[in-house]
C-alpha cells in the first residue's frame, strides 16, 4: 500500500514537472519569437496593391484599410463600401477613390451630409469582407452597406485558406468552410493557429521543413484533402468543341482584349490550377467538378451571412456589379475554352452576371452597364478602373440606387 502511494506521488511529480517545463518552454519560445508568428490576412500596409501603388500609405482608416478616417456626426448618412482591389483603388489618388466619388454623388442626391468609408483590400473575398464588417459594427454604425462584387475573383478566393490561383500556397488568410450547407469558421485567424502554441507550431514548422514545404503549403494541402472531389485530367479529345479555336496566353488575352477579333472564339492558355479549382475560370466551367460547384455554394453562403450581419445592425444591404465591355461583354463572347500547362482543357461560359444572380437575390443585387474601354482603366496591363472609371462607376451606382427609391 505504501509503495502504491509512493508511485502515485512520483507520477504526480513527473506530470506536474512536465507541465511546468512545457509552460516554461512555451514562454521562452514566445519570448524569442520562435517560430515567427504565422501571419494571416492583410490590410493596406500588406496589400498586394500597396506594393504597386505610388501614393502615400498614410491614407488609412482606423482598421488599417485604405480610405478616409472613420468620423461622422449624428445627422450624417453613413455608407460602407465593401470590396477588394476595386474599392481599395491602389492606382488612384486618395481623393479619386470610389468612396470619395460616391460620397459626392450621394450628398448631392440626398441633400444631406453623407460619409462613405471603405472596408477593402486587394485579394479579398467575402470571407474577409464578413470579418471586416463584424469588426466595424463592434464600434460604428452604418445606414447602408454596398458590396462591390468581383465575380472573376470572389468565387475561388472564398474557398481556400490562402490567396493563390496556382498549386503553390499564397498568403494565408482567415477563411470559412461549408459543410452540409452550414458555414464554419473562421479558421486561421492571426494568433489562433494551433491555439497559438509556440511549441506545437515549432513542431509543425519542423515537419513542414522536413517535407520540404512551407507551413502555408502544409496548411493548404490539409485543407484540400477535406474539400469536395476535383477534376481528373481532361485531355483535348474530351473537349472536341475546343478544336480549331485560336489559342492565346491569358495575360496577352486580357491585355489586348479590346483589340482582338470578337467574331471568333478563343482558348485561353493559363498557368492557373484548373484541376483543383484554384482559378478565375473555375466557377464558369460548363462541366464543373464538385469542387467547382463548392466555390459557388460557399460564396452564396458567405453573401447571405454578410447580409445577415448587416441587417442585424439595422443597416440596409446591397451588392452591386458594373458590367464592362472588356471582361463581361467581350470576355463572355470570345472565351470558349481554357487550357493549362499540362494540356488539360475545359469549356467555359464567362457569364459573370448570370452567376451573380444565382448567389444573390434580385432584391439585393444592383447591376448596371459601365460603358468605356481603355480610357477608363489604369492601363492595358492593369484593367482596374482609373480616376475616370471610378467617377463614372460611382455616378452610375448612385443613379441606380436612386432608381430603386432607396432613399425615399
């Protein structure tokens, strides 16, 4: 009996000493910054647009997103402009950002003070927009939330824990998972990975290095394993409809889209990962994989949750999309197929508006034509809207809102 008592005391001592040693090791590792904190998500300072912009980085709001500081009076009509690089407008001066043009047009229409603030960063999908809105509403109010959709990007961005259209992991971001119609997450918030344990993260990092991959690549690999099934190889004989089409490189196609012959069909050759649905074209596959369909399903769910978050705070919600000559009209008409570097080929239908109407109810979606060609974009190689494009776009948006009697 005495021996059993002694054994229990020794076991308790060992367990207690081990726990204390773990806590000490955890504290030492954190103090030394080993491993380095896993970064997840980004605002203006770490935006891909920031690296391309020639304008001052100090034009940020209280959340670190590009735009004017968030200050308003009781009588002000407060509008949130939510989106990605279109709203961030990294190529434009601060006074020529969409928020400034929209604020001017709405003030004129409402005949009362209006404030428009931006919640956006390059490469964001609805996952980041939802989180930004939750953070905003913890501190501020809004009368109207306008979400600038980008269907060429949003669908694939919403489905993965990183931002990359290839098999190589890109910058990590908080994101969600859709399972049996229910949205779970967010996963991979900054400071929450593996319960923010330095010891466990160090072990993960060592194992990743041993397998000759980054920690982000390890995270992506595990994420993909839990996603719906992806495409198998699709060789040219499987897509005979694509035979005889003019083949053109993806970058060249979009750089010269307004100069190309819009009377013929094209096969766009891309380095994007079509097989695993990590592509701008994946949601538009005519014969989609289950993973392609997942991109659409999770986007629909995220947009619904965005709307619920907005309405929970007694604000109105609308998503909008400007239909353009380049991406929408000519792209839809000309792009018939896409092929990757391995020769896999897929038929596509680049009907952005149709797909938006599948994931957003008509009462919540504003679609309007935005006329113009190269004169409304930054350059042939950068088809983001320039000052003129932003001004025209926000004017058309404000008129569309008025037509809906939104402010009556």
